[in-house]
């Protein structure tokens, strides 16, 4: 997929993922494609699925056979072959393209594929991951923390991050976390550019449900804590409704937990949504219980719809939420105290309205595509060009 403008420098988005999907990275890709179009820029998307090979489908399918036997083997296979086919697709794309180009890689594996495929192109890596991809895979229970593949992923990041031409951090927290772990990246040109959303006027209308949360249903997202808070509020006579948007391996356990806590009738597990922002508009408050977020794009999507946000001060979230202004912070180790925050907010209509208005204004002035994307593109354009290989 290419968004073009005659004479403009091309930004080639390189990712292991398909364009369409529910992850924050996929939202970032789609928003950059659309925003680039609005600015008249040439922006292309290259994925492993663009590779011209009859073996691609059966090779990718083998992962599903490996995974039940060994999570580590499945992860290794995924990373190895997605990188291989992304590199092949990038080589094809770069041979066909003309002019100055920057490859904007969405993860370290994509960046390594880009470093191998490039000729004169600059390679920039955006750091979406939380501290390390090794920890993300371990948190999902796919690989052993401290195991062979875990260490291999760490070594790959140590090799790739200092080798790119630029780094984009989605939060100051992530910049400091990565530099602390890999001091050598301090010499790589970088910028802090938060994730961004398209912001329009609030849709209006009266919400028909209370709370909503977006995200994959996996341990790191910690949706079980939301159910505990809901149960705590219900014991006090506040029976709030909650919509959980997203899908994942934790769904059966979460359904059972909701029933055991006596709030099964209050919780809607909505599954995957192709238009999560339409889901947000039905609600009064966005709540988030993730134990770690490099940024948290779902939070600013909610703010763009005029919802105040309640979340824990972890990772990059304190760079989004201003307590008492556009939302509130709550603890993740005490459901009773978290319920205090929630009940206090939902019991005060005037305060809720004021926080929602401020959340929308913050999304417009701090996290909108019109604010962030021009600065991001200026950073990409300002990197020194590479010389042709000898």
C-alpha cells in the first residue's frame, strides 16, 4: 500500500504485522498512513505478506503446529520467517522506488530486516515495545524468562538499536528505560514523539454504559483487576457496567472470574472490534489496568472521544494523564482504594463532565495527528542521508 505525493521523500513503514488488526502498533501504522496522505506525503507500507513466494503461507502456517509443542519454538519460527519475508519484500520495494527514502521500522526484527535490505536508505526504529520484546514474550507466557530465546532477543536488540540511523521513542519513560539498559544508543539521533490519534468534535449523545477498557486479553493487561474493582463497588451498592473490548487467551478465565465475583451480569466481553472508537462513545469513563505501557494508545483514543481516563501510573501513562484535569490515577495493588477513585468520579456528574472536556482538549492539543505527525516527519527528514554502499 502506498500513499504518494510527487516529489516528496518516501517514508517506508516496515512491520511484521498486517495493516488491519487491534494492536496499538497497527493503529499507529494506519494513522500514519492516513495522516501522511492528509499532508501530501509519500508513505508506503511493506509487510512480510507482500513477499512474492508460494512458500509464504505454508511456512507461516507451520508456526501453528509448533506452538502447541513449544511456545519458544513457535516464537522463534515467527520471528525468523517474518523477518526473512519482510527483508525480501523490502528489497523488492526498494528496487522499484526512486528518490530519497527512510525506512520506519516498527520493531527490532523489522529494523534488522531493513538494515539488511537497504542501500542508501536511512533506517529508523520506533520503540513501541515495553522495555524489551523478550519481556513482552515472557509476560505472555510464550518463552521462559532468562531462557535461551529470551537472551537471544536481548542480544538482537543490543545489536540492532545502536545500528539504526534514528530512534523514535513514544514516551520519555521508554527513552530513559532503553538508554539505561543500552547506554550505547545514547549516540543515536532520537526524538520523543507520542502516539497520536485523529481528533474530531465529540459525537454527542448520552452513553448507555459506564466503563470501558480496550486491549488484548492477556496477563500484562490485567483485566482481572477491573473485575475486582467492579465487585468492590457493587458491594457498596454501585453496580457499574463494564465493556471489555478485545480478545485473547485470558478471556475464558476472565468470564469465570466475573461470574465468581458476582458481576457477570455487569460485564460485556465485546471481543475484537473493527471500530473501537465507536465502542468508546457508548461509555462514561475509560479504565485501564495494565501493569506496564510504553505509552498506551487506547488512553488517547478514549480522550479523543471525550472520556476521562482512570489508569495506574506505570510506564509512559503519567505522561498522558493529569490527575484531576483529564482523568485520575488509581493503584493496582488495592481494589478497594481503586473503587474509591471510581465511585468518587462516577458520583460527581459535573466533575465527570469537566474531566471529559479536558481529556478531549488534551487529545486535540497534545496527541492529535495534526500536532505530532509533522514533528515526526520533520525528524525523519532531518536525518543525514547515507552514502551509497561501496
